[in-house]
């Protein structure tokens, strides 16, 4: 399975602290989306899609919800069933669904935190900041935010006293405005509100892809290119959003939503127009004055209306009288879906239109409670220990293998030396065997306390001259036995040998004479077996061996080439 370079970089960045929170869990910028909003008894449905980098509205519907008058709107199953029935009746097959959370269910805060450049780290700082002001526990909250603007660091002038560092917003050793900062609009809702929308989508058979914020959706309609309004990016502008049971006031600076307030109102159809207009006017004026009194803020000098309640004109006149400037009704930019839809559905469905356009924007929704920007997770110490343990085990394994290789190398060198010695020994085996046999013979001689060399000299003196007889072999065996191989000129010489040996004191077995001529004229052959009697004594010094023949060369040194 392959990855594109962008995906690969994202996976690598996700391994570093602070980078994991910079990516949303789901797709950002859906190719197509179906935005739904429940406005009293009406279900407003907007189908939007993206062409290139521009989102467009394909259709706008206002569908009645078939709910009993006493129906419980907090029952997700009942409300989801009514939505599914209305969509089926209108033959609408919704794509990835986008729902919205109203202003009354959102806690809004503006905070300033150091600009770390990592979304995950900023998310951690934001959660730390807003946790102190929430009316419920942080564990029960879903927090998302949008960066409004970046505040560059200010270098302290020479001689200016250093301010105390703030442990919540700045690093130690820095002052609040001597580091790069970001101003962040934070929107917080309860987890139970998000769970309700999940159950609602499941009951309606919808594939929930995003959960936006209705106030941000309203602001999205106002800043959409082509929308006719008197606002200018340099000054705050107020957007008064009229619903059947609510009036919302959104204040924008440039293209950023910086303030929002929602006020529940009696149902339009059940309230006297004059009374409803008077109450809405008071709330709008009070909200604008309160915003203008905030530190660093100025009251908006322009405002627009959005809505389809039928009372927009009357409220516009009342606000112009109280505020002193025109408050016209904004019209949305031309779009094929808007032109084909009913004007009333388009005018009253601006929130759903904003949700659809925001979901199909390449960057996705600015505030998405279903896929919020997540803080950097704390380091998993168990995983760190596990990795350290594996690294230590690998290091130990490498060390053991290295030591093993060294020891095996030494043993192999010893083995190679022994094998060389064994090979050399195999070549000398016959010599060793002969030496062993000779050593055994010498040991046997020594054990019998007999000097066989003396007997060899004695026999040389006893036997006839070499002209008559010579020995072909002599062997000394156990039990004082001597065996001689004799070659003689004739039979008389062999008889003489027998007599001489007996005369010298040896016990001689009868001779077996065999004709066996050789090239030197010795025609008889025999084997003489002697036994040395224990009482046989002789003196080698007194022996008188026969003289050497004149032509005997056996003791002369050998000449080169082996010739004598």
C-alpha cells in the first residue's frame, strides 16, 4: 500500500509532539455534503458540493416535520424518525450529513496564547485556559477553536522594566507581549449535545460527517464572496439572524466571527408582531452596546439582517431608528441551487446554507465539534519504558552475539591448528606406528631383563662365516624366543649351524630345510627357532666373531645416487 508524499509527511509529523493535533480525524473539505437544520416545525435541507476550490449550493428544501404537538423534541429516536420520513417523502437521498449546534448550547471564549506553530500545542494551551471558566467539567466538554489573528512579539525598549512572566500563557523568562501570540475564538459544547446529534443521525439513517456551529454558519453566509452587504473588512459588522424561535446576533471583524449571542424568542406565529419586534430590538441594541463596551472593542456601525420569518422589514426599520444607520436584509450570492429553490426556503435556510458551504470548503468547517482540533497527547511512559526495554534487550543481544562471535573465532582458530596437526600426524602415522612397535619391543626386552643386542652380537660370533651362511631376518619374541631366517650354501652348513647353536647353549628346535636358491648361490633356506635358557651366560667382551670378508662393503659410506 503506497502513500503520497503529503500523506507520508503527515504520518512522520504525527510522531512528533504537538504535530498530532494539527490534523483532523476525518476528511477536511467534503466533496459533497447534505446540511440539515431543525427550525421549529421545519426541516431545512441544503445539498452542497465543491467544484474545484469553490463550494456551491445545489438545492435548498424546507420540509415539514410530521411530529405531534406534544412530541418530545429531546427524544433522538422520535426526532430522527421524523427526519427520515420527511427526507423519504421528498425523495432526497442525503450524502455525508452535516448538523449544527445552536448558540445556546455553546460556551464562547476569546483567549490569547503563545504561537507555538503547532496546532496540537495550541489546543493544549487553549484547553488549559478555558477549563477555569467552564460551568461543567473539562472531561464533559468538546472544545474546538479558530485562530482569529496573530500578534507579533514586541521587543522591550531599552531601560523598560521586565514584566512578570505568566505561567499560563508564556514561557518562563518572557513577558506576555515579547513572544509571538495568537488570538483564538474558542467554542465549547457538552459531550451530551454531541451524543444527541449522533443518536439523531443514527435514527434518521444519516452518515454523520461533521457537526458545525450555527453561529459560524451564519457568519459564513455573510462573508461568502458575492453576498450583498454594506460591511467592510476594516470595521465590525453585526449580523442579526432571525429564526422562528430564536434571534442570533453575530459580530464579525473582517472575515472572522469574534462574538455571538443567541436569544430564545417566542414562536413567530404565536406572538403579536409589535411585541416580538420590540423585544428583538431591545436585545439587539443591548448586545451591540455591550460589545462596544468591551476592552479594545468598538460598537459596530453597520449591520445586516438575514431570515425568512416575514418580520425582517419591520425589525430593520426599528433597528435603523434605534441605531442611527441602515440595517438592510442581506441577499446571498447567485448560485444555480439558490435560483432553482423557493425564495422563502432560501431566505430562511441561511444557517443550513452556511453549514453546507463550510463543509465543502477545501479547509473544512472552522469549528467542527465532531472532529475537533486535538491537543498533544502526553507521553506514554509505559510505551517509553517498553521501547527502552526493547532497545536494551537489542543492545544486550548484540553484545552477546559479538562475544559469541569472538569466542567462536578463537575456538575455530584452535580447531584449525588441531586439524593441521592431525593432518600432519596422519602423514606420519606409519612412522609413529613403527616407533610404537619398537618401543613395545624395547619395553618387553626391558621387562624380561634381557639384553637382546648382546644376544645379537653373541649369535654373530657363533654362526659360521658369511661365505657359508647369512641371516635374512632376526626377531625376538616373548618367553625368551629368538627366530632367525637363515640362507645357506648347502645342507651341511645348516647342520653345522644347528650344532654350533646348541654348543653355544641355546635350545634349538629341529630345523626344517627348504630349497631356496638366491642369485648369490645360497641354495637352502630355513627358519631357526631358539630359546634362551635362563642359565645361559656369556661375556660379550670375550667373543671372537669371524673376520669380515675382503669384499664386504656393507659398512662403507653410500655414494651419491645410491651406488656403493
